[in-house]
């Protein structure tokens, strides 16, 4: 390793805006089970699947029906 590195010609990280922020949420056991079984079938980690689903909902501005029957 060098003692010093020259970063004068470095570029900003182009993926900086796409970084993920860790959060803590409470999710039903059945919901986690659904995404974990989907993960087993697709090979995609279940947390990524949940993120993909939420990102799709956000991009399509999906609204939830909160009317109780």
C-alpha cells in the first residue's frame, strides 16, 4: 500500500443518489414468509424483493384502499 493517494482526479460516485438507507419496520410474519418463499423461487434476496415492490408502488403512485368492510 502507498502511504498517500492522489484523489485530485477522482469523480463523484454516480450511484450516490441510489444508496439505500437502513430502516426498521414491523412486518407481519406471513408477509415476510411470502417474500422469503418468493426469494427461494427467484434467487433474489427477500429484502431486495420488498424494496423492488415498494419502489414500484412509489413510482406508480399507488394508493392503498383503507375503507374497512
